[in-house]
């Protein structure tokens, strides 16, 4: 049986009973698919913290009006909203809010993996159905955590442990500083290991970060739509972060290639090996950047169908302050593993000095 664990945070026993009835009905209805939900009910935020620490939880149901004191006499929607926010942003899981006052869900949760349901309107049944729709997402997240655990284990054994004494000696026994320094190493080394294992097997989707992970300012590799044209930021990221660059350099992007769709269709149709090989050759030209030095290929931004060609010969500048006011027009950001190639190719293009012409007749 494929089981997913739901953390249920509800302080009323009769609501827990209704939830369990709805859960039994959902499990019975989905028995043929092999899917099953297991609920772990708690009646407080403290109880939720213990479960999250001790168990692998896939999703959560949260009441909004949760106790704010140990005896449970005082309740507040702020407590449920804060818990939902933490479960999503700190633990990474979908959250169903099931409340007698669903309108009390705070606006900042909108757009996150959360949905709200009214207890009086078959809320638990609807919440379970919605969580069931997130099954593939929860499967993927559980697999991701397994991959990360395996990778971080190797990082610990081969890179953290051999240097542990030196780290403590250099940083000192300061829990926060030590944890931050080690976390950065875990993140960078794990990304390095996963990148090596997946060499040649990256998906075009990974070329971009959507939305940009730097939410409050522009960054190298950001793609903006300005005056109906896509432009990509080329100014070094260190100058962007410190604000030392008063103006930002951008290169124009052209969208689409006349043969792109035809070759996409050829791959999907798989009519003959020769057509597949011809299409693969066409795509390898772009993926391997076998292009004029003035051009740089980017695959289609997720949700679109056409590739992007960055044109280093068409550039413009814009004040950094003005660009930061255009963040609503930022459509994507090139992800770090692909950003270095963009910057290197631009540097190689802009640094071409050429040489004086030689009259071939002198040979």
C-alpha cells in the first residue's frame, strides 16, 4: 500500500472524529489505486512540532483557530496562519486549511501550496480530495528528500568529517555561525555531486529559476520584458548585489527559430531513426552552443514553446534603480549551473580583439 502521512492540527475532539470518518471513506474509495492516507492528529502547535521532528510527514490539515495557551482556552487565527506558513515555507509540504472561519486565512498564503475549506461544508472530504490531487507532488518530494539524504551523507563522510576539527577551530563553537557555514558546504557540494551524476541528463526546465530566488532586486541572468522585447541582464552579480553599478547592461533576446517546431514534432512522432537523428543533430547544435560567437542559446522558458537566442551585438543600459522597479516584468532567471556559460560566452565575445589584415598575395 502506498501511504502518505497527514499531520492534522485540530483542538476539538469531535472535529478529529469527523476527520477520521472522512479519512476512512477516502481510503475505501481509493483502495483499488493502492493509495492510503494515514492521519497523525495533534491538538496544539507544540504537538505539531514534535510530530514534524519525529516522523516523515507528507502534508497537513490545519485549523486556523488554534490554542495560544497551554490550557487551550484562548484561540487565535494568527496561530493557525503562522503554523500553515511554517509548514509550507520551512518544511515544504502542501497544507489544507480546514476551518469554521476559512475567510480568516491570511492573504500572504495566497499563491503558496495551500487551499482552504469550510468545516460546515464537508470540509474534511474536500480537503482530502484536494490533498489526493497532490499525490504525485508528494511522491516527488519524498523521492527528492531521499536523494538529498543520500547525497548529504556522502558529503558528510568525505568532506565535512575530514575537516571538522579545522572548521571548529576556525569558526568556533558558535551554533548559528557553524551551522550556516556547514549548510553552505552541504548545499554547494550536494549540488556539485548531483550535477556530476546527472551529467548529460539535465532537463531544459532546469535552465531557469521561476520565480527568481532573489525576489527584491535584479540579478545577473534575469530576463525582463521591456518595450515588448526580452532583455537579459549581463552585469556581474557582485556589482548587482552591492549596488556599485549605477547602470545595468542588458542584451537583447530574439524568440523562436523557424525549424524548432518541425524538429520537435519529428522527435515526438518518431517516424524513423533517420529523422530522429537529424532532429537530435539540430538540437545538439543549440545545446552545445555551436553558434556564432555573438549568440547564446537558451531553451524555452517553462510554459512557452519557443527557444531564446541572446544577441550580444544588441545591448542597452538602464539605471539599476529603474530596473529594480521593473521586477513585475521579470519573466525568468537563468539558474546558477547555466549562468556561468552565458557570462563566459559574453566575455569571450566582447574581448575579441582581432588582428590586422594580412594581404594573402604576400604569401
